[in-house]
C-alpha cells in the first residue's frame, strides 16, 4: 500500500474510475435475460456502449503508464523491465486466481472421488480473462514504449501491431470467412495451445475474447493511451491539451470508421478498426473531463469515480469475488408450497434473494428495470468501498 499522491490531471482518475464502474455494471446484471440493449455486447461485429468499457480501461493503462515511466526516464533497463514484467505476472495471476476461486469444485460429482473431481475441475479452468488481457497488453506495451522511447517510434509500433493483427486474421482465417466467429484464426490459436477445455465457450463454440492474438492488437490500445499521455505531458496549457485531444479523438474515430469498411469493428477479435474507434471515444471523453474537472474545477461531483479510479484493480477483483461468494457459494433452500399442495425446494443465494425480493417488487417483476437497479446497487457497494479507501488515503497496488 502507498499514500495517495497528487496528480496533474484528476480527469484520468475519473475516467478510469468510471470505466471500472462500467465494467462492474455490465458484468453484474440482476438477470442476464433482461438487459437493456446498450448494456449488452454486440453479438459479434459492431459496437455498443458496453463494448467501449474495456478498451477505455486499457487506454487509461497506457496514459497512466506514460506518467509512471517518467521515473525510469523512459529507458529500458534491467530495473524498469523487471518492474513491468513483475507487475504483469502479478496481474495475470490475480486474474487466473479469480477464475479458479474458491479453488475447489463447487458442484462435485458424488460418484467420483475428491481427487477425480479436483482433476476434472482443474482441466476445465479458463486461462484467460479481463485481468489476463490487461497483464499481457501492459507487458508488451510497457516493454515496447521503454525500448522505443520516441513518440514517432511508438506511433509506428501502434500502426504495426494493428496492421499485423489484421494481416494475420486475413491470411490464416478459414471458412466461412476470416472475420467470422467460426472462421477467425484467433480462437483456433487458443484452442491449439491450451485445449478446448481451457477456452471461453460463451459464444457457443470455444473462442476466447481475451485470448492470445487479441493481446497483440490490444497492445495498440495501450500504445495509443501512452501517446496521449506524452501529448498531455508536453502541452503546458490545459486548454491547448483539450483542443488537441478533441482533434485527435475525431481523427481516430474517422480512421476506425473508414477502416471498418474492410476490417469490421469487432471487440471479440479486438480488430485494428476497433482500436481506433474505441480509442477515439476514449480521447474525446478524456478531453471532456479535463475541461470540466481540471480546468473548470468541477471535481467534487466526480469524487466517487475519482476514488474508484485510485483503486481500480481492487474494486474490480472485489466485485468478482463477491459475485462468486454471495452468488454461487453461499446458498440455501426454501420450501415452496404450490396451489395443489406440492412442496418443492427453491434455491437462493444472497444475491439472487436480494434481486428477487427487493429489486423485482419495486418494478413489478423480473424485467430490465429491476435488472438495472440490481446492477447499480452492486456498483454502489464497491464505490462505497473505494470511497472508504480514498478517505483513508490508501492505494492498493500490485
């Protein structure tokens, strides 16, 4: 733990905190069957507001990296390289641990021994995830920026990783098309290296949206954030910074939209067009916050997001742990008597009970409004935790 230090731009903490709040919000609806369309990911290609949340965070990683690497004088040394590698490993392990928690099979097969159940459970653990993607992109992006040093070279690296990713997709993709769920090479790489049992299956087939190949183009999002951080550091007047950011943000949006004609904007594959499209929106939003928070001084109303932005990984990990503990581990059954006198058992967890007995009655049943209310309450819990740490001037770092 470390004491909070005053930063030049509060807007970055606010944007990062708002992004983490958004990640928690979209990951924890009251009912997965009742979600407003803007709070859903696009089925495949396309981009909803929800699809902007994760790249916003990686963008913030890049901007913050620019400020934190100043202590290394932007030089790749044994010390700076080790710091980047160590932090990447720790973030990856925390993400893997979150996937594995509570480290034992939750629903063991009674016909198998403990050892057999444990082996089956280990064999089905997903390797990648959000934190793992952050770790891989931070590792590649961090080492690249320290090695390349200059703005021009980092810009060339940004173009290189996104174009190289596009070329790999086109050359090695198969039927029914290189940009389709079934035909893209990204999923095939993960299955070949890890096996189907360790890959996400939420798309109906083994395909991990946080897999290996996407870390290459995801690094582009980090590099874009780093370049914006350099621009912020080199521009003495904040109002000039805002002007430049609005211009660059609109240019990035244009690049993403034009590129999408031949390369779809696609979050699961993290295409180059998606890097620039999402990055453009992130730059515009950062400019907006710099103007209203750092120039106009409207900081107080954004304090909860600032607090969340000071401890982003802590809030995200705690939200994941609470979802597992209160939603899947701590459960009880309640007898339910039907009209014909039949008695059945209804299973509850702490979270399902809260949703069904508090949120649903307010809006007259299981619907989108009840689901959103539950998600907002869930975000409020971890915002309160972040506010407590903020008032105690505590930052939890890896």
